[in-house]
C-alpha cells in the first residue's frame, strides 16, 4: 500500500462574497458573508440571508434600532451589521451563531442595567437571542437609547 501524502490545510478565503449576484455564502454557524460597505442596503441583504428564524430576529432588531434611534447610520463590517450615530461612533452590532444571535453593545459596560453576558473587554457586553425569538423590547430599546447617546467605537 502506497504511503499517502498528507494534504496541505486549505487557507481560509479572505475574499468577500460577491453581492452583485444576489447570492450570499453562509459562514460557520450560518453567519452571512457580506462585503464590507456602508448603508442600509447591505444590512438588509445580511438580514435576508440570515438562516431560518434568525432572519426574523434580524428584521425585528433592525426595526427596533431604527425606531429607537431614527438618525442611525448602518454598515456591514466583519460580516456583521453595525449601527452608529454620526459624530458618536458605532455602538451596536450583531452576529449569527448556530444557536443564537449575539447582540453586541460595544459600550455595554456603561449601560444600566448591564446587558447580561460579559466579554473579555470590560466595555463590551452581549445580549443573546435564541430560537424562541423572545426579545425584551423595552429593555433592549433602553440599552439602544443609552448606547447611542454616549461615545461609541470609532475603530474603522
């Protein structure tokens, strides 16, 4: 029996998805791969590509954010929608995982009450939304309002 030559590990692709075809590739955990860009259109493409029940969660989150902070600025970075206010920076993003949607409050350590899930970064806090789709709208809207009013992240 001939010795098998071990195959070299494949490099992860660093190419963004081709959004011009309307097809979106799902990454690990079902997270949509959307090219980095500013504006509502690609955030809506991300939401539409979220698999199964997660798309409804994304739509509801987006509506809640826009209703709470009408002057919102939207973008997609690192395959996640980001929300911010001009002059104050980004304050919220979310990301699809297999079992939940992770809402990230970039300045969540300053919110009252604190969002429930800790981060290694003392300033960041998380809120997870599971398949039952339950969103504590009043509480999340309060966090959104607070987060939008304080300086956010200007990292990109």
